[in-house]
């Protein structure tokens, strides 16, 4: 799972940040964890204690030829207390 950074016009402004590969987490932020339900083939990125700075575009890519990706935009619209 990677995270990409874009400006308001949709132009990428920074390189991507690698978060996970398979079940391994490469982020130094331990709030990011990957979950995998093997028998269902489901993968999920869990972000504990989401913050405003977690907003952005996230990409989940599978290593097929050619690679396939799903993009998700995370927006924080309120705080849960």
C-alpha cells in the first residue's frame, strides 16, 4: 500500500510513501497496519487514530503483469471522540 500526495488541482506534489508490502509494514508510524483475510482474499489498511494529516490518496497494488491498482482518497470530515 502506498500513499501519494497531490495539490488541489490533482497534480502529484511529492513522491509516494511506501506503507506496506504484503504483511510487512514499512512505515515508522505504528498506527498503520495491514490486515489480510486469506480465505477471502481480502486486504485492508487500518489506520489507528486517524488524523487530518492522514488525508490523501492511497493506492493498493497487486503484483500481476501488468500491475493492477485500486485508488482510495481518504478525507477526514470530523473527529470522533
